[in-house]
């Protein structure tokens, strides 16, 4: 499982969901669709209509991947922190039942408020 406590695990920018669709499509269940995707240097996160899928690309070739599935139904609370003048990154923190806190960092150009609305629409 991905270690979400490391601040270097994810520093994400928005990307078209189609760019990562082939990688996560085999994991999707009937009726589940991609909503948005955010990519780091090699790792990426996909928001679907049912869960968040975090993908950690490993190894020199990148063929080995760790997929962590985080269902929205297990989120107990979440926090959105917008980018500021000096701190240009935005953050999303989610507390999952049985897992604890998951923290994702987004580059300032990401629409963190839209991400917060997405999470809220499935959690509340």
C-alpha cells in the first residue's frame, strides 16, 4: 500500500482522464466511470464515481504499479486547503475508516474547490 504520510508521494497536476484510462480501466466495476485524474512525475490519482484510485509507479521501467483503492463510502471526514500567496500548493486530506489520514498535495493550478465538491457529492 502507498505510504500517504510521505510528502513526496504525490504532488499532482490535472491531466485528461483519458491519459491514464487504459491503466485503471481493468480495475473499474460495472457502472463506475472516471471523473478526473491528477498526475505527478510518475504516480497518479484517479477520481471515479465510486472511489479514489492512487497509482504508484515503481521500478526503472515503470511496469510494476501499486494500485490503492479508497472507496468514498469509507471517508469519515475531509479537509480542503487552498493555495496561498507563498504556499502555492493545495491539499486534500481525507480520514478513512480503518486506514486513517490520506493526504494529497496538488499544484496551485489545480482546482481544489472542484475536488472538494466532488468528494462532498459522494460522501455527504
